[in-house]
C-alpha cells in the first residue's frame, strides 16, 4: 500500500459556512473538551458557537496575530 501526501486547501470562512463550521466546533468541543467544563459553561460555549451566532460574527470578521 502506498500512501500519498494529503493536499490541503485553505480559504476564509464565510457566513455561508456557519452551519458547517459550527458542526465542526461543536463535535470537537464535545469530544475533546466538554468533560472538563462546567455544564453551564458548556451551554454558553455551544450557544456562542451556534450556526446563528457564527453567521452573525462572520458578517464582520476580524484578524488578530501575535508578534
């Protein structure tokens, strides 16, 4: 069996991607981090990363980078 190098394409996420982005965020949070969070904090995180919330935030995206 020969493995090939994976191709990776990146692009800026848009409002149209909100539902898919939310699904990825929620799935990874629930699988990897949620057990370490208080139940109320989990609910806040999930609400703030809902498709509707992300779509609103993506209307005016910001970029931050460290130096």
